[in-house]
């Protein structure tokens, strides 16, 4: 996993807890295939090991034929191979 964010907080019952968010980063490079499937599978494995139900995949398109960044940047939802819902940011 490329980034694990841990945010401590106080729960409603005044106990201490930690919110965790997992992010995986992929780069779509010139001459390579779209890393989406690989990224979803990799993130799925990390989420399983961390016992998390959701995560975020960020895929940067650095190919010369990619649309301008302001046109290609979009958020969507995807499903991992084991059925987890993740947020996908393509940029």
C-alpha cells in the first residue's frame, strides 16, 4: 500500500479509536497497459490484510496521448475482485 492514513479520534462512548484509510497509487506510463485491474487487485489484497472494507485507488495517466489533466481528472466508484467498493481517482 502506498499510503495508510491513521487518524486518532474519540468515539461517542469516549473511548479512543483510530480511523484508517488506505490509498494505492498507480501510474499509466507510455507503452504500458492501463494499470486499473492491477491496482484494484493490489488494493484489494491490502484492504484484506488491514481488515478494511473500502479504499482509494489513484491512477495518474502520464502518456503523451492522454487528455489534458483538467479533462481526464474524474472520481468514480469501482469494485475490487473480492467485491469491495473503492473510490477511483483518474488524473
